[in-house]
C-alpha cells in the first residue's frame, strides 16, 4: 500500500491514555444522497480516474475520495465501491496534515471497509483497508491504541489467509510493521522476530517491490542485523520509482535514508 510509516506509533503511550473500542467507531449520519445508480457509477468512475493519476497529490486524492465515498454511499450493495473508497480514504488519512481531517478520513474508511467486510467476508480487500484505517485512526487518537493493535492483527491475519499477495504482499507487510512497532507482551503484541518473518515473506513473494525492502531493512535493524539492513535499504534507494506509486516512491527513499543514517549511529 502507501507509505505505512505512521501506523500504530501511538501504542507506546496507550497505557497512560486509556483505550477506546474500534468497534464503536461511527461517523455522523449524512443526509441522503439524491443520486441515481447511474450517477453514482459515473462518480465512481471519475473518482477512480482521479485516484489513478500519477504522481498522486493530496488535492486530487481529496477529490477522488469524496467522489468514491459518495458513490459508495449510494451503491451500498456494491462491494468494490466500498473497498475502493476505503483505499482512497487511507491515502487521504495518511497524508493529511490536519489531525481532524486525518481522523475523519480514517473513521470513514473504517466504516466503509467494515460494511464491505460484512457484505463479503471471504474477499481480501476490505479486511486489509479496514486494518490500515484502524492503524491510521490510532495514530491520530492514541486512546484507541491497544484495541487497535488487536483489531489490526486479527484482520491482517484473515487477509493473509485469503490472499497474502494482495497489494504486493500488503497484508504481510503491514502485519510485519505492526509487530515491529508495538510494545512486547504483556503490554501489547510486539515481536521483532515475528515482524522480520512476515517481511521476509513479503520480499520472497515480491522481490522487486521497494517498499517491502524498506520495512525489511527496519526489521533487520531491530533484530541486530545491521549489515543486512543496509543491503535492503540500498535496494530502496537505488530502485526506480514504482510506476503507479510515484509519490510514495519518493517517501520510501527518504525513509530509507533516515534508517541508513540511524545504522551509522553508535
């Protein structure tokens, strides 16, 4: 998926802040839309085209997410419409600089992905985008932290069962990040060794995808394997921009540089 760098960092301080339930996440009831099915499908097509334009920009994705969300509200029985809107809202939440906009986008993504997951629990997309939007909500509202970690782990494991290859190894990649960045038991579910195994599998499946190497480098560093971490991070820096993720590719390179710098510190 996108650059998941912000996910679940909040869990480090969750004990002092309390814990809300992700399952209680709701969004304010919107006024009914006066859209026909044909109008909603047209809006959905326009939103998908905007979202696909490269490199992605926050302005375009904001418009795309709005169009896709409105289409999904009308096309309530269309699974793909829910998943597509939840994906665009993930990008929006992750890149919004306003905490309020970040939170609202993540909540809306959770609600739409939850509906899609309930509609068809045997498809991977909504389990995956639900889990990521949960992490993004926890990033901006730390009181969801502990509940968010468990909810993400459950949904990502289910996504792996259905299709571990989805989004270029995305369920494995995000689960690996989750294990790397959460506290160890008994506080939470963190485990650098589990994180490394998950990310190694993602790289095994998609050995050309730079984002997998970014987080593999982080996992290797956390497991005390600095030389191997450097090799993984060098692959990110040397990689060409991924064709449909040009904006994200620049983020990956910047994060890889930061991680390399951290390896050089005593």
